[in-house]
C-alpha cells in the first residue's frame, strides 16, 4: 500500500473542505440585517465592532456608534470616526461604574442614552448601529433587555445592530444571530502596563 504524502493529504482535505463550503454558501442566500453580540471577559469586543464600522464605511454605509458607560474621552476611535460625515458618534456615560458609584444617576444616564439609540434603531437611513458596552448597562440593571428587545428586533430589515460588553444576558444571546464570546488568556494590565494609545485608547 502506497502511503499518502503530506501534499496529497492536504489536497484531499482541502477538496473535501471546498465541497462543504460550497454547500454552505449555496444554502445561505438570505440578505438582511443581523444582530451581533460580542461578549466575554477578553479584550477586543469594542475593537471588533469598530472594525465592522470601518468595513461598513468602505461600502458607503451610514453608521451610528453609541457608547454606554464610557465617558467622552479623547480616544483614537472617536478621532477617526469623527472624520466621516456618515458616522454619528456618541459617548453616553460618565465613566467607569466604580468611579461614579451612583446607581440612580447611572441608570438615568443609560435610559437617556437608550432614547437616543432608539432613534437610530428606527431610522432606515442608518445601516449599522453599534451599542458599545450595552451589555454592561444590562448586567448592572441600568437597563433591562426585555424592555429594549422590541426596539432592537423591530429595526429596519436591512439594519445591522452590534452589541458589545461583558455579561450579555441569556435573552440577548437567544435573540442574536451571531454571538462571539471573547476569553481572556493574558492582559498587559495585569503586568502593570497601563492602557495604551492605539490599543485601548
């Protein structure tokens, strides 16, 4: 019996993979807005959402970015996206919850932020709505997913919604089309390295 060499084995596996991929692509023909959730303790949830915003801009789409919890800061993402006329960027919070230490005020700010988010979710001219750190507002009970889900699920059919933050509630996960959980293996902060421009800022 002739042993299959590495190149032959690779080609056989890739041919099988191509057949499977072609079948999956042929089945996936729906064209509609999707609800994505980026959650977990690992870094990169907001960064991933901003990457999708950049992709959307490349296609000439209109994007709304609403940051819950986060206070207005001089961040790289705000500097970058503010250059584009078809991006609306709003930092809606007052900063880290351990700094504010005021549940009622944080809840009122989150509720006011949701009123603005609702406007974008109802706007057919907005192609993508990023609700950054919304999961944190949900986890701290400033907002309730059962009260928000109707606004998110009733958005225009073509509109994409991206929700980020730790602690996504199960109801949100159940409603989402795509969910990614980011897992922390290491973080520079644990070694005493502060937040860096271009990485966290």
